[in-house]
C-alpha cells in the first residue's frame, strides 16, 4: 500500500516493521524508514541484557529513538500520510512509540495509517484521542480497498495530480 501511494507521488512518512525469519521462525523485526528506505534492527529474540525486553523480544533502544525521530512533528510536517507499523502492547504500556503518538495526535491533523493487532484494536481509541477512524481487517480488505479509502481521505475533492 505504501509503495503504491508513493508511486502516485503521495508523500508518505513513518515506518514499517519488517519481520525477520530464520528456518521458518520469527526471530525479530527491522524498522524500515519509509522516506529513506533505510532499515535498522528493531528487535531480536536473541537474549541481550543491554536491551529492553518486552515479551519474547529484546528491543534496540537506538532504533526506538530513531523511530521516535521519524515520527517527530518536524519530520512529518510535509507528509500527506503518516504510517506507524505497528502499535502494540508496548505502546499501550507507555513504551515504544507512545510519546510520538501522543505528540502526533495533539499536533497534527495529517491522516495516519496505524497497524494494530486485532486483539487490541478496541483499546487504541481509549488510549489516544484519534478522532475519525476506519478499521480495515487485513484478512478481509483488499489492498485496493485500503488504498482507495486512503486516497478518499487524503483528497476529499477527488483531486490527485500525478
């Protein structure tokens, strides 16, 4: 979805979490900066006492700081869409991207696309004042459906110049 929007010259900021697998087993995630395409290790299942442990993963504090920087108001001020993949239990417990989400929900009206686990999606509007929300179930919604709804939100007058 983000690739398709960027191909249409829509300014997308934020990041994606890219799953890392070894021998068919999820071992961690990289953070992909949507503006620079740069990837850095976000977390790993390899024990590391210098990292923050949450669940089965050990989080790279430098990458958490990088993610917060990517989502800072000055970095996303010229963006038409802000993507956060993902918002999970860590953020609900005031960690991870929580501080950036707080600032974004208070300081910008730029549409945002958040990836959230189905099991916690109802907790999100209780934690942050998100205003109007559209919920897409990845197992039911097509890429085209999500893309079209995003373009409808971004361009309510139907104006999209390529």
